[in-house]
C-alpha cells in the first residue's frame, strides 16, 4: 500500500492518526488527486478532494497535503464517527462524505439499513449499524446495498443534469475501487 511519508508523520503536528484512518485517507487521496478546477464539474474547485465550496476561507490551490489530512481527520472522519463504526461501514461513510454532502452520504447507509432516512446518524441508525457489527456477511450485504444506492444517486445526477454525464464512468469506477479497497485493505487487512 502506498502511503506518502507525510501521511504517516504530518510535518505541522505531532498528531498520530489511527491506522484505519490512514488507510482510508490514503485511498481517498489516490482517488481525489491534486488540484482540480473543472468548470463542468459540479463539485467545483478542489485540492486533494477538499472543496472551496466547503472551505470558502481557504486558498484551495495552496492547500498542503498535511492540511488536507488534518481537515479530513477532524471534519470528516471524527465529525461523522467513522472510526466508531464497523471498519467496512466507517470507510464507506468516509469516502461518501468526502464525495457528497454529509446528509446525502448518511442517507445511503440509512437506505441500506432500512431505518428512517433523515441524513443524521442518530440512535436508530447507530443501533442498526451496530446490531450485526461482527457479522461479516451482513456487513458485506449492507456495503453492497450502500454502494448500489450511491450508484443510483450518480445515475440520477447524470439524468437530471446531462452536463454531468461525462463523469459517470469515473463515479462508477470510484465505487468499484472503493469496494476493492474495503475488501482487500479493510476486511482482510492486507497491506
């Protein structure tokens, strides 16, 4: 697994990140890449997947890798409790929150778990996720359903806004690569 040295030891802090977060953020960074400002991309200006829309006060072009990792940890991984969920679900949620609005990302899980779809991780959602947290087959099923809901969401985006059709193959590839990552790096702990 490729992990940039700066991910393992951020230059600007003495913070040590959890191993699962490092795997998840490394995966996201490979997908997101560096600076992008495609006028046809509804996501807008991003760097390492961090969007100007989400952080209007930042100079996105000058964002460092260390800063992006720190933001991902604080504002995504910790804020949505990804590390407190079963690893398979936590990594799915992390990638989803990065790629979508948080409420949308949470709704994918809520649909898969058949709980109230309100975009908030409350007691009902947490209870459903934790109920079978140690059942690998059950988690695989819920991951597959969550990925399917996400694929439907991408399809609907392209149908509603034909200018986004050009991104559909990349979005679907993202889902395939996410499932591959979870199957090899998270479920089976391969390095």
